[in-house]
C-alpha cells in the first residue's frame, strides 16, 4: 500500500478509564493490540499501553512510521504525530470492520455517542452525551456497586429477568437511590439489573433518534460487552446491533488506519 517495503502505523486511544493501542502494517494486518484499565487514565497509562503493544509486535517506538492519538485524553499525551477526534476514529474503525455500517453507537466510561455515516463512510451527523454519566460505563459501575454484583456479570444476569423493574431517572445519583429503594422493596435483583439496562437503552435511544435510526448499527466501546444493554437497545431501536469481537479497540483501530492513510499520502 506504500512504497516502503515494511511500514508500521499505530493508533492510541486514551479514554477516561482505559488506554488502547493498536499497531498495523502497510497491508492493514494487525500486528498487536493492548488495553490498559485504570481508575484514571493518564499519559503514563497510555505510554504503558503503547510500550506493551510495541513489545508484542517486536517493534521499537522509532520503527513506528506514523502514530495517531485519539480519545477523551488525547490532548494529555505528548507523543504521537497527529490528533484525531474519537468520533472520526470510531467511525473509521467501525466501517473497516463492518463495511455496510450506517450508524455507530459508542458507549465508553464517561460519554456516549451516536454517529451516522454516509454510503461512502463519511460522517453525516453525530450526537454526544458528555455532560452526564447517565447511559455510560460509569453509570453501570455505580449500579453494580449499589447491587453488590460484579460489573462483568450484569449483562448475562439481566437476560434471566422475568419482569424488569422501572428505573425512571436518567440521573446517576437519583437512579442509584431508585435501585436501593427497589432492593428494599424486595424486587428481584435480576429484574432490577434488567431495569438498569432498559434505562440506559432509553437514554441512548434518545441520542440515536437525534441523528436518525439507520441500520446496519454497530456498537463500540466497553459497554458493548454488556449483552443486556445490547439487547435492550435492539428492542428499543427495533433492529439488530452488530458488536465487534473486541469493541474497546475500535477507536484505536480507526486511529491506526488514519495513521496508515497519512503514510500513503506521503508516498
């Protein structure tokens, strides 16, 4: 794809609670990927993710020909050749994985986004919730703590619910109070979890409705690993949602693809 026989591009996605790195070669072949979790992600976490990915690819930082940084904390790091917004990177990564994608839903730790794409993959419109934790990974973390249920178990548990509870508040603080009250009333934990997922679904449904519901829909971000949220959204949106095998690295993939495009233009 470039005139250089061996060419390496990297994308680093610095989120609010995770740092992700992905390295590809000139043929778009994945050489390595890495994901670092933390309560707070900073430049140190992002660099650790990059160094671990480089080690997995058996490369040094100087061998990376172009690096794009993206995500919530992209302006916090002093490495990388170019910054690109996470909206653009999630769109590009999603379209690479699902060439027919028309809508991307990205739900991360601190914000959620809905992105509509044109037939050729360009961004047609987007809507974003970055002012409130409702409908984000942080919302789920608070609720898992309130219920004393491991976060990673909530998705599958919710599928066993018989009568999902109504969690009406879109505010994390008020919703937590509702959940505690429902527990005190003796409501089934499974039904409460399902109600929490429905509440997230309603929040994100409103976001997607602002840009238009246009399938095929792709979901990226850490919350895409929660099958309960995915099913709640599918029911509300009345369409299937496609989830990549590793939805948390979609932004880093898009960043790496942008980096490779820069190298192609240079050559």
